[in-house]
């Protein structure tokens, strides 16, 4: 995993990464957003007696994908067929959340309940995904690279959804917070911070990220997690 770049300084505040309710939703699949065991989460304790969650995904999309993804050369990419690429990550059960902002690494910034990875906003060094050619992403707002299916931007809710209407969890970030599909909380649209998240009722222990499809200037252009609010377990 790449090093996380530290941006600003502030005091640490100990809080829960996932709330007990969010863990139950994910572990018991009460929102119906996990199909075919594509995403699993379990509690554990590491070798230093630190409480953690271990998350595993199949790495295979549970929705239809495209036969062709365009490149800057206006031709189909190679290796576009998605194949199962199992992956896992470890997050803190109790995270040190700060007012700091941390740059996300190139590559995985979280995992979706649909069983695939969330990547950061770069397709490659300095290649911002929001300025890529039409046809780069499929109808679900994801694509493959070397046969690995992933999202850089907020996924289409028809592809990573659930049986529950309204705001629900579509994944978990590498620094340990839940990722929701909507900025609405108690019927009110919340103002998001620089990392695309907010603390419900001002309670930092309930902090969440939001990846809302169609909430940018163009349809589905919002990044999933543009920066972190805590240091990921693997970088601590």
C-alpha cells in the first residue's frame, strides 16, 4: 500500500469507524445490498490486541458489465472481461479520526458491497477520471483494468443497491468509515466536507462518506473517497 500523504494538523479524536448498527447491517446483510457472498466482514483482534474488522470481497461484479471500454485512443481497451480477483483489507474497529485530510493512494480506497474495489480519482499518474473520454465507464459507472473491475466514481444505484430505500451503505473505506449512497440524513441533505463526508448530528463517532450518483456537475462524476479523514490500518 502506498504511503498516505498528511495534509494538515489537528487533535486526534477517538471514535468508532463503523457504528455497531453499520456493522450489523453489513454482517447480517439487512439492507440486501450484498449478493452471492460478494462482501463479508468479521470482527477480530490483531497480534497487538487491537480490535479490528477484516473485510473480504470476491472481486467480481454482481451486475452486467460492458464489452468495450474506450481509451484515449478511441479504441477498446484490452483485458476488459472482468474476472474474479479476491481481495481483502483490515480496518480499525476504533479509529483515530482527526480534522486532518490525507491523500488517497493510487488504487484501492475502499470496497463495495457489490464485491469490487473502489479506486481513487486517478486512472494513472495525473489522469483524472472525470476528464476521460466518453465510453470509458459502463452504465454502472465502473470499468475494468487488467481484468479487475472497479469504481473510481459514485456507482449507479441500480448496480450497487439494496432492498432498502433511501440512504444505505454501499461500501467501506480503507480508513474505516462506511460509504453511503446519499447525503440525506433524517430527510435533510447534508453539507459534505472536502473528503465527501459528514458527521450525523455533529457526532464524529458516526462519520460517514457519501458517494452519490449524479450529484456532480455531470452524471456520476463524484469521486468515491477523494481524501481520508483518518490513517488506514495498513499505514498506521
